[in-house]
């Protein structure tokens, strides 16, 4: 499995966490603005790490052969 790290940046209340929540299947304990005070104040104090995995796209299969079959995208917000 190859890993691609993606930073999700934006202003407060721009939808960063909502986007990450929809795309992700794996979440860390620090992800998704879980702290109630953060929600009340509209701020994020922790970095959240979440991830999703997809099959290796056809155009990359020629480059990697049988070495890889999946790509994991790790989102940081």
C-alpha cells in the first residue's frame, strides 16, 4: 500500500472537517473537532488524521506492477 498525505487547509467554518468526515473511513482519536469547547468557539486546536484507501488507478499499475494494489490517502485537518 502506498500512502499519500494531504493537508486540508482553510478558514474557520469553511468546511474542512465536513469534507474530511465525508471522505474518510479511518479516524484518529484527535480528528473531527471532537472537543466541545472547540466547537463552541469555532476553533480547532488539534490536528486530525484520517484516511481512506482506494484501488491503485489503472494508469499507475503499469509503473508499479505487482508491487502495489492500493493507495491510502491520509488527510490532515
